[in-house]
């Protein structure tokens, strides 16, 4: 996060919705449905967030968010049958820690993975070994074509909250933004648009009107509404995160 | 790799080898830095990652271009545009005359490079002459982003103060500041400016404490009035109050406007230091003489080796011509050149034993106007500071001649290879001495510390 978004590769890397349909061609051929693919992705993203939450502040929210973006970008090109998402996820997190300037040693990461996976809902999840982690890190780097700077919407959101003088929305909007990584919006829309949409969703959830502030912005409100709709759908569906067994089943289904 | 025809080896750095190469189709000459990842337990290292991440994003005629990155076997290859020489070679080359207009031109290019960095929220953190590469057509570009990082994010924790080669390290970092901005690069840019004028390093300190001594001797000791907050920096050390010398006494030949700009670039208080953008708008660049157009700048001497510096070695050990026997240089720098210099001379000619400039260090320490008080850094309660002192004394064994003042960094440790290089350089007419660089041990140390210091203080 930093530098100039409008001159950055992040801008060029935003994709159209059609790209999402084109992705995972091989996985589809092997019989996974779009919903199942998305389930596996959401599962992995929540897994990464849980690792970060249990890291005793070694891994910050922002780093986990960057890892999620790497993860989603990686699978725009690659397939589960070639790269196991249960291993790619930790590799994305490992890389994101470095690129966000808070390196975590591989050993420490393995400890965290172990801790998270021995108890509770991630019991029985496949863990990468050291060689796999490093190989996949390189695979991710190459697939991302070494474009590592990710603009996160968190800073924008903080500024917007201040600008709209709606500090009461802060907590809700922040939570909405955290959850936005369960959807594709980070691939489709510029981070500041995502931040505006999160404000909008939060205002709807808390029944507060920020219409006048939204209108004062010089941005495409249709796009904001589109993002907001997507986020709302995600929340409404309340798609329960699949179990570790289900994830294992889906992935192993395409692997063999 | 198939796209390139590999040429001669240009240098060996900390993480790999640099080759000259030619693109088979476009015929473009490039430099390829091969980073070996074979046994690395931590995967791609931070230095390489920073360089890739930031150079991918930066595009400026004043910053070296990263043309391509590709993995090759267990290596990672970084392809840069190729430049023949660097600013350090030029400054050290006695045969080259650098006119006032040339200095202006170089400073303009230097500052434009920095403006691009800072505009993109990037701190370079290793500004020094040999990181400015010069092409045969006279263009100068900033290189080596291995220590660079982005700044300005509200969630950022503290940054490490262990950046910059010591001679270019700003006083706030020497005092252990972990919260800083673009002004750190501006200090170093000021030191490079001075070096262009003097043709030798302005503050060639041989320990962190000596570095501060040299700085304060020229610019005066800071006080709470002149630099609010300085005494509360983590590793603040009291120096005997010394008044500032007029810059005119150090830079005899420089123009009035040049000195005015220099003074603003090396303001001790970082908040009063001029920004890169403001510096470019300084009257110095508008007044006569006009900056020389790049194509008419003196042709830089072609480096013997190591065009793209990798962290530490190679050209960086060219000493700042310690033989200061020539007139105009005599009265500046160390207040006691007579005492210090001859010893350094013998040091460099007898540089076979791998001895460090012990006599110089003591002589210089004695010559510093404000010898440090007994108060030790780190003894003032800050455990982080204490850790640093301990780590450093481990990393630099045998600092016997430095009275237990816990000097950070200490003199550079020497290796046989480096000695060889130095002797080779002495042979070709350079007076070589120990030029402090962030060597491998320093870097390892930095990384160790970074893990602690860059961690969030209290969550995100």
C-alpha cells in the first residue's frame, strides 16, 4: 500500500467480470461447479484470516487482506487441480508478510499453521512442508508477474469515515470491508470504490442516511451500488463456510 | 534466460552474481542480477523482494529500470538496463574535472529521482554516490532499492534505524529514531552534494559515535531549541556543545546559493530539512551557471567491475581519498587532519594484516570537539536500544580501542577478499581504506532487528 494508484499495476490488474467465468477451466472440466470453487476459495480466505487472528499480532489484518488478493489473483490463471489451494493459501500469506514489510519467519508460520489446524474446525487440513511453501511462493510470484503492490481500501475507508463525519459507522463499515474479501470485489473494483460501498452498506445496515455525502463524491454511484449489492448478496446468503472435510473432498476430487 | 546472451561477469554481490548480457532480439545491453535461492530457508529474501516490488512500480528517467524478472532453475534473475559507471567513480576520478555547472546538473538529476520516490511514498534509505549509476550519455539514475520501503501508512509500526551507509546516515537515525520520513533521504542527498563539491566524503565517520562527532563539529551540536525533541530520541548522546562552523570555511569555492541549499538539506532537525521538490525549486537551480546538459557532462570513468551494486562489496570500498594532502581540503572535516591522516596513510599501505584503522579511530575520537560523555546509549532504560548495543558488540568483535562506549556499528569487519580488492585498488592509484558499508553482518543484524521493530506495536 502506497505509491500512486493511478500509475500502478493494481489499476491494470483489475479485471472484468468475464474473467471470473473464464477462470478454473480445468477444474470445471473435472466436474467442480462454480459454487464449489467459490466455496473452497472462501474457506481458504477465512483460514488465512484465522491464522492472522491467532498470530498474536505478528500478522496484521492488512497483510491478510493482501494475501487474499494474491490468492484470488493467482486463481484467475491457475487451477486447483494443478495448485492445491490449501497449500497456496499459506504461501500467499508468507509472501504478503514480506511485501507488507512485516516478515514472519517460515518457522513461525509453520507453528501458527500447526496451532490453527490441530484444533477446531481446521482439524485435518493439509499443511505445506518447507519445500512446498517456498516452491509455491515462487509460483505465486511468477503468476502475479511480480506485481506485488496491493492498495488496500482500509486507508481510504478511514479517510471517508472522517470526511463524512460518521464515526458511528466505523465499526460496521470496517467489518463489512473485512468480509468483502469473501467476494470478488477486490479483483473487480478500485479500492476506494470498495471503501465507499462499504460505507453505503454499513449505513443501510444501521439505517442511517449518508446519501448527501455519497452525492457529494465525484464517483460513479452505479458502480458503488453494484459493489454494495454484491456485498449484500454475500451477507444475505450467509453462505456457511464449508467444513474442512468438504474442502478436502472438493480439492482431492479434482486433484486425482 | 534464453532471450539473453550472457556476457562477462560484472560483479559478485551479497545475494548473487551480476552479468552483463545482451537481448538476442532487441540487442539491448542489460545487466542481469542472479539471485540464488537454492538453500534459502525463508524463500525470496526481503532485499530482492523490495527491489522487485518497488522498481516494478517506479518509472522515471532518473531511476534505473527493472526490465524483467524471471525465475531460472532455482535462481531468480532480475534484468536491469545497463549503465556504465556510477557517481562514486566519477567523484573519485582525479582526472575528471567537475565544474559548478556539472554539479548542478548531477544534483538536479539526483533530486528528480528522489522526487519520484517520495511522490510514490517510497523511502530509498541507501542514498550514496555509488547508488547513482551514470550512463555514457551522461544520464544519472538511482539504483539499489534493497533497503527501500514504503512509508506513510497509518498502520505502520516503527521502522528500523539501521539503514544507510554510515557516512550518509542522518543524525536522527544515529540517535536511533524509528519514526521518520523522506527527510532521511534528503540528508544523504545533502552529503552527496557536499561530496560533489569537496570531491571526498564530508563526514567519513568510522563509528556511529565518531559519525555524530564529525557532523556536529561542522554543523554544531543540536539543542532542544534548535531541534525540538532530539534529546528524547532513543539513543541520544550528549556532546560537548560546539558552535556550527560557517559552511563557507569548509566549501571555499562554492557559490552562495549552493551553500544556502546545502544548509537546508543538512538541517539537523529533520522537520526543517528541505523536501526534494522544494529543493528543485531552489534559486540555486535557476541562477547562473545553467546546469550542464547531460550529454555534455564529463564522461565518467568506466568501472573496473560491479556496475550494479549488490549490497556491500566492490566499488564501495574506494576510500574517500584519505590522502588529504592537497590544499583546499585541509581545513575541513576532522579538526585534526594532521594527526589523523598520516596514520591512515600507513594504514592503507600496510593493509595486509587486516587491521582496522585503530590509530585513526582513537585519534579521531580524541579530535572530536565534543567527546561523548560517559552516558551510554541504551543505559537510559530503553531495552530495545540496549539490545542493539549488545547485538552490535557481538557482530563486531574486538572493539578494544573503543572505550566501552558501546558504539553502534563499530568499524567494518574485514575479510581477506576485501583486503585483496583494496590492495588491487591501491595498485591502480586509489588510496583505499575501510569505507563503511552495510556489510553482510550488518544486514543480517538489520533483518534480525527488523523483525522486532517493524512488528506492530499493539496490533493493527
